[in-house]
C-alpha cells in the first residue's frame, strides 16, 4: 500500500533551519508530483509547496517562498523539505504526499520557539 514516513522534525529556535525527509513506498514515485503540507494547532492542513516529477519545477505558498526548498531523489523514492529562517508561525506537523493526495502518514512535528 501507499506509505509516507516523514522525519526530521524538531524544536528549533527562530531563525534556525531544519531539513525534513519523507520516505515513500507503494507507488511509482517518479511519475507523481510530490507535495509538502502542514497543519498548525487549531488550523486546517495547508499546502506548503510541490515539486514536479523530475524536480525541475517547484512552487510554494507565499508564506514560505524564499525560505523553504523542496527537492527529491527519484532513485531513493525520497522527497525533502529544507526550511530556513524559521519563525514561530512555521510551527506545525508537516506531511508529505503525492498529488493528488492519498492516505496520510504520521507527519513530523516542527516547533519553532525560543
């Protein structure tokens, strides 16, 4: 079955950086656009950004543009989210999924706090 296993979340100070990883299985990874989503406490899940099948094209939510970078490794069926200049508003559980999304993984918690 389709599976997503996110990792790399942590407690980080404002201005810090983190790199999230997502291991995928159960589908033909290289043929799907991949996306990162996040859900903050009390809020709906939102799209952070997406990457095309070969990684040539990315797009991001305005709130993270210029700070976050999505990349992928089709040989390893992995997708990554590099997050720089983190602020408290980035605190959320982060999820990866294919487009269109299917079943969800557990996500990984990112907490930005001093």
